[in-house]
């Protein structure tokens, strides 16, 4: 089996661990169902996967670090579930990813600095979780990133000056967090920006000219 599409049904229960035996899979679409339980670590055996969609289900527990084995992955959607725990540091191995959607879960802890290794990333959606800590300066290396959503978390500190390296950035939403200090001057240098949302934070001082 190379492609498996079970999305947009009324499937329930958990993903069987035996799915890890389908080692030639390149597409695994399970989104928009009623699936629950944890994401089996055996999915990390599917090393030829290009597209993995688990979004819009009721998965719980932590995302397995074994997902970092999927180094050919281009797209990973795990949004709109009930996932908890931290974002695995091993996600930094997914260097071919263009889209990482983890939003609308219950994820905690910091954004791993290893995400800065995902140099092909275009879309990074982390909003509506319970993430804490400061934005990692390493994300400034994401010079293909166009959309960054991290609103609705508990992030602190300020916006790193290294984010001036996000030269393709169009959308930057970090609203409803706990950022503080002056509005960084880097935003005057990100010339492709069309949407900027810093609302619901504790920024102070003048807006950069």
C-alpha cells in the first residue's frame, strides 16, 4: 500500500499500532473523523511518508518523538485535536517540511529551537495552545516562511531581532500572549509583511517609525 485515504468519515477508536507495518506508505490521510487515543509511535516506521494528516479528530496524549524519523515528510497536520505535552525536539529532523500545523490543541512547554532547522518551512501554525517560554531566536533562519501563527498561547519575552531573517514573511500573528517591552524595529525591515497582529500583549513605548 502506497496511499491510504480514510479522511472525512465517521471513524472512531484508535489508530492500530500495526499501521507501522505499511512501510511503503507515502500518503496517510485520517483527518476529519472521530478518532481518539494516542498517536501510535509506530507511525515513525513509515519513513517514506510525504503527507501525514491527523487533523480534526480527538487524539490525546503527547505526539511521539518517533515522528522525527519521517525525514521525507512535506506536510504534517495534527491540528484541532486534544494533544498534550511538548512539541518533540525531534521535529527538527523534518527538514523537507513546508507545512507544520499543530494549532488548536493543548500543547505545553516551549517552542523547540530545533524548529529553526526546518529551512523549507512556509507555514507554521502553533496558535491556540498553552505554549510557554520565549520565541527561539533560531526561527530567524526560516527564510522561506510566509505565515507564522502563534497567538493564543502564554509566550513571554519579546520578538527576537534574528526574525529579520524571515525575508518572505507575509503574516505574523502573536496576539494574546504575554510579550512585553518595546515593539521591535525589525518589523520595519520585513517588507513583504501584509498582516501583523501584536494585540493582547504587554508591549509598551512608541511604535517604530
